[in-house]
């Protein structure tokens, strides 16, 4: 044996004894000058075993140089070396270099199978590039996530961003906890997402009317109403956006900046303030619309406007209420060329922020330019006298109002133009105690007197019928406030001032009384004010201060805001100054009545207010542990009830069909069904769609990728909707057993999973045959293996270092059939000729296939692990309109249907001492005098949100819910008094309120500033929150 052979033998022995480092040292000590081609190959093989692949590749390169030097360029030896190097480069994901080897090999051998390998490597090379792209993006994103004042952010359509996520397969390469945004998961492949396309989130109509500021060109872009972050768009910091932009480009960049909300909070200002700005140019009004930041000063806005219009010099900024000064009147005032009084207008201080200027939809910002160096507008009426009531001209006033005898005009045209504005203020001169004796008798009334309506009548008919101005996407707030305003029991207390004695300004859970004081002030304007509309600026600011989620001018959920307002009014008026502490789990009672009474007593000891008296009811919540079957009961208060819309009304069941042969991609499918249908109906539809026998598949319900049960075909469809339904193709042979194969993926220190597969095998199988059956389920994930020839040698080589390990999992409390341990977490399945009968004992047989973290080095690719194809039936079913009417009684019935908790919302069972996915049932135990019903129209699936348009049929008189209240035998009928409506879709939706005026005995629609008579609930698809009052 030569010295070189002894060194190789010694290195081999050290490796086998577990001394890898020593083996490496020996190999590295060998002088390259002593090595032949075979010696290089031998050392490369040793380096490969030691996972020193770079060194192995170096030796193969050296061997190739020797081959070429010896003019053996197309020899079998060279081909063998190239194949070895190809394998190493591929395992290291050096796909570009591996492709060079394939091209070289093909030139030598003309082997067409190499072309298939080339296509596979091209796909793998693409995956590496995509993984690198996703990784670089995540790194840049994480480094720049902090929201700093003035930091630059970009709005990107979530629709495009989802396509990008699927394209780069981000959920395949990275764990969910590594990704700082909602991950879009899909079984489908996606083509390149193309240019960053924001067209679906831009309101082009509004954008078209906004003037562009050269200094802030991105401010011109307006988003559609109702856009929500992480639903419709995602905010990316500038470096992360630029990374994507450099790859894909963008059709419309939407740049925004972070602003300071308070001393500790910053927020990206997505929705800018849209403001109407005007000035006078050559005696005519020039009006434009600008988008400005709420934190911009009046001075900066003025300078931007003057710069756009190229107007030099000084200017004053006025805020003009167009309900008091119309554009026609403003035009007349401008033409007067005299000092004129702007009634209802005010000068804005230039250091004032836009957010503090309280500019509503009815306000016009007027930039006054001096005339001959003099500003003519004034807000001081004392500076002018004896002027025309419309144009304020001081020329000869020839016309006098016949009714009030005060208002004068310079012409009939001015009187006509002022008629509507003057009518609301015009009153006849007040008469003395003595009647005018020019009248013929006490019953003689002049025409003027006949037109006078008593003040009491005006107040009676107008109380509560004042609109609320939209401050910028605040229709969600206006609708909630109008409904709450017509809750007369609360409104009467706040209008009377009696609440002032009840204020609890020291409650840390309240707002120091600020919110209830501001809401009471708003009610004064709505019920006792003289204006047709009111701008709720003060209340909006207070809400934003105490609930940062409502900061800014984006659309929000009206019901969510309503809950916040009710909770804070309650805490501001809570008469409990020091709340007693109670343990959550120490309530003891023999029955529901005792448990309910004690729970309510504790609630009352901590909460005493008019909100509790009027709006708080009580739920009974039942939790059933699926392991020990123990029940847990709690009784919790509520101030509104959320009713789900029956899913059965949609009559669509989505599910997956899994072929037994892994060469066929699974189908995602959808069918229509009727209430009461069983899985037999599904089987019939599958049989028709796929042209297969109804006996060729079975069903399984899946939760978190694991089979919960194998439902029989007689099973009703409805209870299965809480799970994902799979239909598995099975072998139609006799005496076969069903085995569940769970699939896990090791990843660093955590694990991912894929959906469970099933195996159909006889009990006389050997464990080797079982392993082969499992291997066939995933053969597509081994792209390097040639399956044209089923060689036992190929598989045996794989089993020496498999990319996965298969474990036997004991079923529930049954001892393990391998180690006999009652607490076994899983035993590896042996690779032997022993029969598998031992695993078939009690319960289901469950195996787990766990992919190793280094599966790629072992020849596996999991990119297609969740591959899926959408069957044409999905499009056919989902395109049909789903607008079936629903009775509210059906919603109450569905409310109390038990449901299983999600895995991430597991309940801790004290009996089992572990978290379990309990079965939860919620029931109404007692109801309050004022019942608020929230119809759950917005359904969230992961990071997507959709609106359900089903019309809900509800009575306006005599709602009877006695069948669904289990703890009160004296439930009264309820009458409707207000409805909060949501019209349109999520991207362009609008909130309104429909309220009953007890004074007028009529229904009215409140559409922001506009209030109109209406009594049509025909569009019950818009009803979102219902307000009911119990009959006395």
C-alpha cells in the first residue's frame, strides 16, 4: 500500500469513527502534486461525505484539467467527472455553473435526457433568484420599518403585492414569523407580477380634478374611498419600494410621508385633505381643489397655491362657509370694490395647522388679494353700515324687504339673489302689547303675519334633524353619531345637563370627561342649533386622541367606532370610583341562574352608568373540551350583538380533490348546494365533473393541515363548513387499510406543514413496501431521479440518506406499538421486511413524514409540495350572484350554533392542563332595553376582506327574540328606531343613517350634511347596524 493510499485509508477510518475534523486535516495535508485523476476523484468523494463541497468541486476541477491535458476531452472518464461536478454544483444551488456543465455534457454526448435536466435546472435557478429577491426585500423592509417623522413611504396595491408574493414563493422560503406582513398563501403558481400596478386603488375621477403642486406632485393622487391598509394596499418604506421599483417599475407612484400624531406616535398620512381653494382673478372667482397634509400650515398651503397660480405679493386666507355665503354672493362682493363684511367667514392664522383649521366639506378657502394695496374683506360688521344686503354696495339703496323692514338692496337682482339666504333670518318687526288699530278686527291678519310660524313649532320639527358635515371620509362617524343621537334616553340626559353631576373625570379607563362633554355639545347643535348642518371637529379630535386607530381621514368601520364611543361615555359617567377586583374563575353556582346573577352582580359593582342600564345585556358562553368532555361556563356582558349571516345562504361549498397518483395535481373545486344537503350531493357532483365513480373517493375534514375526521357520505354539509373539506381518491381494491400521512417540514428551529395525504395499503405489506408507497407520493419532489426505470438500487441509495423521516404517531391515548410508551410522541418507522400488521390496532393509523431541514442537499425540492389546479367549476359557481334574502331570525339561530376555536385561539383546559381547540357556544341570556344588532357583513379570510350583500329582512315593529333568550321569561317586543347603512363595496362604500323622529313621527335619511324624509327599507342589503328599543 502506497503512502497516499495509507493517508486515504486513515482519513476514511477517522471519518467512520466520528472524527471529521481530523479526517479533513489529513485530506488537506496531501500534496496535490502527488495526485492522479483517480486520487483527485477519491479525495473529492471524501470531501463530499464530509460536506466540504467547495473543496470537492476544486478536486473535480483539478481532475478535469488533468483529463484535458491528457487529451481525454470526450472520454467516459471526463463525462463521469462532469456528472459528479454537476451534482455537487446543483446541491450547492450553483445553477448557472451547473447549466454550463449540462451544455458541455450535451455537446459531448447528445443525450436528450440532459435537455430535460436543463429545463429543471432553469426552474431551480429561477427559484434561487426569486428566493434571493424575496430575502433581499425582507432584509431591506425590516431595516426600515420604523415610522419616523417625515419618513418617506409608498402606497402599493395589495392586489399587485399578493401576486408578487406568490411569484417569489415567499411563504415557501420563509417562516411566517420571519415576514412582517400578512402572507399570501396559494397552492397555485403565479407568473411575474409585471409593473407595480396601483390602478385598482386610485380614484381617477377625484385625481383628475385635483391641481398638481410642482413641489409635491404625488399629492395629486387620490385613493378610492374605503381603502384599508393591509387589505387594499400595503405601505412600504422608501428603500423597500425602490428595491421593487428597480425590478418591476410602477405605473403610478403614490408617495406619502409620516406625520406626528402625538409625542409618542407617528403615522403615515395616506389619505390627504382635499380642500377647495379660490381667489379672485380679474373680478372673477378662480377655484381649484388641492390635496394637502393635515399637518401642513396655512401659510405653506397659501404659498403653494400662489406659486401654482404664479401670483406674487401678499394675501390673506379666509375660511368661508358656503351655506352662508354662496359663490354668487361672493362674486358680487368681489365686484363691489368696497370694504365688505363676510358673514360666517373667518381669517385663518398662517401658523395654524390644516388639522386645526376645521375645514369641512362646506368650507371654501379664499385667498384674498389686495386691491390697490388694500384688503377689502372684513369679519367685523361694525365697519360697514347701510349696505346692500347681497353685494354690500354703498350706492343708493332703493329696495327694502317688506317683511322685516330692515334688509335693503341696491337692485331687484340683488334682492332676488339674496331671497333664499335671507328667508331663514327674515322676521317681521316685533309688535308691542297694543294691537295695531288699523286692522279691521281682532281676527284680521296681514299676509306677513300669516307667514310667521311659531318658534315652538320650528324647534319641534327641526330638533335632531341637523346634518353632520363630512370632515374627510368621516361618513362612518356621522352615521354612528346620528343613530346614537336618536337614542332618546341618552340624548335627553345629556341635553338636560343632568349628566354633569355624574361625570367621573378621574377614571383611568375614560377620557377625563372630555368625550361625553364634547358629545353633549354636539347634541346641543343637532337638537337646538339653527344651522342645517354641524361640523363635529372637536369630537373627532378627542376620539383620535384616545383611539389612535381613528386618526386621520381614512374610512373606518362604523360599528367599531360606535363600540368605542359607547364604552368611553360609559366610563366617563361610571359612578364606581374604585373598582373591586375579582378573579375570573372563582364564580361558584349550582345552576345558570346563580352563575348569571353572581356574574351580573360583579359587573354592576364595577360598572354603573346610563349605558349599562340601557344597553348592557348578558351572554352565556359554553366551552367544551374535546379531550376530557368537560364544560366550562361564563356569563359575560355585552352592549351589542353581532349576528352572522348564514353561510348556507351562499350555497357554495369549496373543497379540494386529491388524486392518489402524485403525478396528477390536486383540484380546487366548488359546487352549489341547498340547505339540508349531505355529502352524497357532493359525491354526485364530483362524479359528473370528473367522470369517476362515487365509490372511488372518501372525504376528510382538515384543520391546520391535519385530518380531523373521515365523515360519511350521509353527513350534512353545513357542519363541515368550519373545516376545509378534502375528497381523497382511493384504490378500489378489497382488504386495503386507510393510513393518514401527516406532512411536516423542519425549518431552523421551527416547523411548517403541508396537507395530510392518505395511503391505501394491505396489512400484509412489509415496512419496506410501505416506505416505497410513501416515496411514490412525493416522487415529483425528487427532480434528479429518473423514474423511467424503477430500479431498486436507486431507491436503496435514497434510503441510505433520506430527505425525510417517517414516524408512527400513537392515536390519542393508545400506547405506541413500537416503544409501548403511553406518552410516545412518535417512533421512526423501520426499513425492514417485517409486516406492518402491528401498526393496525385501535383507532386511526397516523404516520408523519417529516422533511429534513437539509432536504435540498439530499435531492428534494418542495416548491411543488402544495401544487394545485383550479377546476373550471370554481369560476362557474363563484361568478353567480349570491344575493338571497335572509330573515333576521335565521341570523339569531346561526348565532348560537357551536363552533370550534381556531388553533391560534386555543382555550386552556384546567382539567387536561393543556390548550385545546374547544367547541364554543354563545347564547343570549338577558337583553337590555336598547338592543344594538350588528350584522356581520364584512368577512375576513386571512388578509382579504369581502362584503356580504345578502338582504336581511328585519321588522321595524315588534321584533320578537324570545326564542333566543334563554335566561329571561319576560322578554318584550322591540321596535326599530335607527339603522346604520353601508352602501357599495369595500373600496367605494358609503355610510348613512336612517332614523325615526318621534317629534315628527317620520323616518329621515341622514347623508352627512343632507337630511331628507324617507321610509324605504327596500335595500335591506345595506343595513349594517340596527337599533331597537324595547316596548314599555
